């Protein structure tokens, strides 16, 4: 699948950068990005907030939230499965027809 500026982005507070759950979320997100041949980016904000968000971004389109960790005990595999499921669902949206190609990839790795 051609990338065309698509990526998965992890948004977190800079104070969360030391937390184990950020490592779990970013590891799972990076694994999903590699599997789907997408770029991967971690964005840290100065503000203090607890949730860690994962967004799908396609070029100049608005970013779409695909995962949120609200301070739970996060397992890499659980995050990966949640991302996999959301990307599969998103692939059916007509606005994101470029993701149609990932359906087979996502199902193959389930």
C-alpha cells in the first residue's frame, strides 16, 4: 500500500513520556504503522493531561481519533488489537477509501 502522507500519531502530555503506558501505546501504534506501511509520530504537549490519544492522519485531512488510553493499565497487545479493530472499521468509511487496501492486511494479522 502506498503511504501518500498517511500516519498514526500518538498525542500525550510531555510528563507522560516517562510512563510505562506511553511506551505500551507507542509500541503498539508503531507496530500497527509498520504493518500498514504508515508513518508514525509521537507528539508531546507541555500541558498536563492524563489520556494518551492515537490519531490517524491522511495528508491535509483532519486527524481522526482511533484510540484513547485513560490512565488504565495498558498492555501492548490490547492496544494493538484495539487499533487493528478501529483501522478495519475506518477502512469502510467512503471518505477513507485509501484504507480499503488494509482490510486484507488487518485480517491476515488477526
